[in-house]
C-alpha cells in the first residue's frame, strides 16, 4: 500500500520525509492513503482481533518502517454518561475519556506515538516540541522509553503540575519567556538550523494523524456506528479537523455506513480565535493574545484554525466559548456526576455543551460524544478552592458528628440524588 | 530606510536562496513590492491578496508578529530585522 504526503491546496505530492510545508504553495502537507485498496483489506473482524491500543487501526495511520510501537497508547474508555446526561437532559450522552490515556494522561499520547515512530524511521536522535503542557508530558514520557533525547519548550507561566509531570522524565525542559505562539516560531526555526524532529513542526503531518484514533475508537466502541454529534475542545484546531477526517475515512474504507456527524468546537473566551471564526463567518482567522486559565487551549494563532472552522461549518455544527468561571464549575460538575477529574479543556467542553444546549444548537436526544482530552491532576490548582474550608478534627466520634454540619449533608445529598 | 529581511526554511526559495536581503522601504508591504522587483513572483507566493498575507506565513519585525500590528501596513525602521517564516506549526 502506498502512502504519500500531499498538499491539500495545490495537490503537490512527495514521498514521506520530515517536512510539513508544501514547497510550491507553502500550505500544509498531509498523509494520503489508498482508500480503495484499504476497502478490500480492512474489516471489523480483523480489527477486533488486534491488541486494544490505537495501532489496531494502523492501516489508517502513517506506515512505520520500524514496526508498530510497543507502548500501548489509546483505547481509552467510552463511557455512557447517565448522571451527567440527566443533569444536561441528554439521554444518549457519552464521554470519550482520554484523561486516562497511557502513559501521560492526555490525548497527546496518541499524536506523540505516531510522531516518534516516524522520528525513529527518519533517523532522528533528538526530538522536541512546543507545548502548552499535555504534549510536553507525552513527549517526555515516550522519548524516555525510546531512548531519544527530548528538548521541550514551554511557556514560562505553565501550570506547575504540568512542568513537574514533564521534568520527572529524562528530558531537557526549557521555560521560555513568551507565549506558546512565540515558542512555535522558535521551534520552527530550530528545524531549519539543527537536526531535530520537532513533533508539531517537521513531523506534524504524521503527528496530527494520531488524533484520528480518537474518532476510530469512538466509532468502534459505539458498536461500529458514527455518533450524531461530538463536542471537541480546540487549541490548534488539529484534533477536531482530524476527527472529521476519521469519520470520513471509516466510511471510505467500508467499516461503517455513511451518516452525518455534526461537529461542535469548544474554546475558552480568553482564547477563542476559531470559535470567533465560526461565529462571524470570516474568511481569515484573526490571531489573539491568550488571556485565560485554560492554558492547554491557549493557542492564539492556531495553524489548523481555518480547517477546523470549515470542518465544523460543513458538518452542520457550531462553536462556542465559555468563561474561566464556567470552565471551573464544569470541571466540578463532571467530577461530581461521572467521577472524571478533567483538566481545563474538559471543563471547557462540558460548559460549551451546556451553552450549545441552551442555544438549541445541540440535539438533546442525539447520540452525543464529548471528548475529554486531559487529566485534572495536571491543573489541580484551579479547583484547590474546594479544599479551603475542610474540617480538621480530633480522632473522636463526637468531633466527627460536630463537623457533619447540615450544609455538608445537603450538598452530599444533592449530588447523590442526581 | 534600509531594513534587513531573513527568509527561513522553504521560504528562502522566494529570494533564490539568498541568506539575508536588505531593502529600502517604509512598510512591510512596500518592502515586499520592492523585493518583488528583484525576485519576480515573490508577492504572488507570499500574499493571499494585495493587502493580505498568506495564511500560513508569518512575518515578524524583530520579535513582533505583524498580524498583531498593522499587518502589511506596519512601518519598519532602519536596523529592524524582518523574519519571514512558515506558520504551519503547533497544536
């Protein structure tokens, strides 16, 4: 089976190499597959017999000369969210829970798995990334396992938990005085000046394909059917675009019957260039300077912003943004109802779902999947206020009874009654 | 006023591989038009339209993205370093 890199804009084709820019028109290069050939090669039964990780769909991922990676990334739970569904009045609500992805507790483990497999193929001994945190964790973890030298650049003001969860691996972690977008520029320059595989620059065509496995898994875990609606957090706009591609591909290769999937995007109001693009219908994205606690979505100049907006609009979906306050409230709602402690992007996704329901944009009855992309332990400080007034007692039953005040009883009851 | 331009990576081909290019101009837009005289076809490849930069190309004056300033109308002054670089990164 032949895979190539193709420019989506001018059609320029080239063999696999570490590059992301079309030399003819300077638009992005993307991996292209031979779908007619795959239609006769790929079956649900074959896939079902394979190990439960993201590489069970390897025909729809960039071919890896060195063989499928051993680190078992992906196959995260798809949860029927009955309790959150009752709160939101959505009886067919599901959560794709990448907060428990392996090894570093976010969907970024998927993209790194593909990028590093290709980095090894291309002979890179040094890899790197610009990151808002989750990617830093994922790259540091998998590069350590593979014995690659990793150079990770993060904004100076990144959450401490994400910095610790990167520094614990064997990596060269560098804080940069600047925004994520400033670091992206630096990383792009690095690829021109040094022999380094930056996963989200010169390895980006392969890296971004890893996001599709979220979509493949959703389809398989729903019993080989497409959902009606998905709500997806947006930073660079790659995940939502690739989900659209994944839903298209499973139809193309004959794994499921065609059915329209409405795709909805979620951002924080303090950094919402893609949501703004969807809502205004503008032709070009206007970059912003991020101002939000939602660091994992703080990309002011998203490379796939326009494509993300097109994916949303062409699917019949919509995009919205929510305040930091609503984000934190939604993190707590998700934890209290479904037992999932999500990082800020998960809060944004749940809060945007509420907003879209209030606007009548989402169909309450439809099979709907919310993508929870990262773990709350990475942004725990945001909900630390919940520990401000914890009782401290002597180890006596009388003290225990005293601290069980009526207010706490009421809160406990209200949650269990949902 | 002379300003130094630096085209990085694949974008260097629009200035025929030249390392650094010096141009006299008052704004980024004027500089690109001037460079187009030297390297025919340059503006056609770097711009979406007469007044809009290609969506996957960034231009920085020193460290500042011109999209956060006046875009192609952003003024330049002697000694500025203008960097032209691909914007396909991140996420």
